[in-house]
C-alpha cells in the first residue's frame, strides 16, 4: 500500500509525525512525504525534531502570503506529483490551507483521502478564518475520517456523513507530546524565578483588534503582578510580529521569544503555570500536561476541554483577560480544579489506531 502524506505548517507536521513513525515500522506500507512548506522555518524545525526527510518539497512560502497564493501555488504544483506517484490514499491533517488543497487535488485525481482530526466545528464560517470552511470541505471530500473525540464524531454524523467512514481515535497531538517528552531533549531550557504565563496568539481573525487587546492586557498583568513572568512565543507572521513587538518589547516581566523548536516548547509549556493562547494544538496539549489554558478566542472547535474544565474560553476583551488570569494567579482552588481536570483529547495511541484502520481499509 502506498500512502502520500501532504502537509505544510508546523501543527500539521507535529500531528502527522506520529503517523509517519508508525507507518515506517510496517513492511507492507510505502510512504511518500510531500511538504508544501506553507511554513518554512517553523516546518523545518519540526522536520528536524522528528527526523523527517520529505520526498517532495513544494517550497511555496512567501512573506505575508495571501490565501490565493497558498491555494494556487500548491494546487498547481501537486497535480503532476499525484499523477506520477499514484498513491492508494492521500492523508491530510487538520484545517490549514495545505490540508484543504491537498484533499482537493487528490479528489481531482480521484485518489481516496483520509482526514486526520476530522469533525471539528465552531459553526461560524469566519471563526476561525479560513479554517472552519477548510475542515468542512476536507470532510466532504474524505473517504476515511479520523475523529479525535465522540463530539467530533457527532458533528460529522449530523452533517450526514456515513458512520462507516468515521473512526474515533483520539488526537495525534497527544501522541507527539508523549513521544517528545519521552525521547527528545529540549535544545533550549527556560528557567525563570517567577511563575510563567505562556502566551501564543497568531490567528487571522485576531489581526484587526484582538491582538492589540491581548497585548494591552498582557502589559497590565505584568505591571500589576510582580511575581509573574509573561513569556510570549511570537509567530513569524509579519502581522503578528509588528503588533506584538510594537506593544510589548522592553516591558518589565515580559519576555518575547522567537518560536522555540517543538521539544523546547513542550518543555516550556510543562514548566508554565498557566497558558493563554488562540492556538488549537495548545488547547489539547495543556490538559495533557495539567496546565490550565485560557483560550483567547470567542469560539473554539475544541469544546471538549471547556466541558471537562481544563480550559476556559475567554475571548479578547482586555478586562476579561486580566480578571480571568488574576483569578487563576490568586485562587488556588479554581487553579487546581482546572489543572486536574480530565484531558479529553486521547491517550497517545491515536497514530497506532489510524495505521491499523488504514491497513484494514486501503488496498
Ligand atoms: C497557518 C494556518 C493556521 C495555523 C497556523 C499555525 C492557514 C490559512 N493558516 O497560519 O491554520 O494555525 O499556520 O502556525 O493555513 N512565516 C514565516 N515562517 C514560517 C511560518 C510563517 O516567515 O515558518 C510567515 C510568512 O511571512 C508567511 C506568514 O507567516 O507568509 C503567514 O503564514 P501562513 O501559513 O499564511 O499563516 P499562519 O498565520 O502561519
């Protein structure tokens, strides 16, 4: 069986790496890796950590790229590659542009598609933008849908997708996290005397006012809480860099980091007191590491963590961010309840299950 994995961003690489590792242990499976390089440095960091050598690198990233550029350039380059390789199945992950275009291209060539992390929904097509529509379209195209949770399964069933195509397997983010913690030493180790509030925020829908509100609240939290260090891992997107560096450079008790490699980032997450983020994967990692997560978005497709109490959806209003953060800094009982809440995203065996299903279903 010949499997083609297509991915392009940091989170896709992290979440497909466990599948790639498991496939390589199977003698009856041949794997071809195609990266779009929608991300360059962030992707290459993950490829290094997981020791992945792509067979094809479309190398499409340009500064401040538009959705038109990403979609058009991947689609253009991937057609000839699919015709040459003719895989039995194309595997894509999540909701980034590369996943959508990879699935669309495979469909154009009438090659079956498997979608890892199927069924996540906010039911708002502009939040997250354009990810909500990307994942809906991929799920329409996909032949095999790997849902991380029962909640995601229900979303897919409600859209009329046949239960015979859907498998609840857990999220491969947790597989990647456990693998890294068990096997890879961080390149950088971050130690601060204060309690660390780790921050990431990069989403397109937060570019207009959300990011400046987030920065404003971080300044205020740093000013009012002398025993706290805010560590912000700043995404290389120029829109994010400009706003965050303009508002938060050289502020006492705020450290701005270039994104660390994944192993160092996992180490940093585990050493944090609290995480503020608009990222998807970090909403899954926090509960698995027993670190409370405040979600800097109005809507999330990851409601499972909100339901178990491991994460809280707080939006981007500065007063709310400050109040929720300070509550967790001061109220030990609330903090402990969040830290000890169940991780609903899986037990680290999702990749193994996915491989077994591929072996049974793809010929
Ligand atoms: C993309 C995904 C988003 C995902 C995020 C994770 C889409 C539409 N968005 O958003 O779903 O949550 O990745 O990070 O697919 N850049 C670099 N180096 C890098 C990566 C990015 O310089 O390694 C800069 C480039 O200027 C690039 C810009 O960031 O043009 C934006 O990258 P892009 O992939 O378009 O969007 P992200 O915001 O990273």
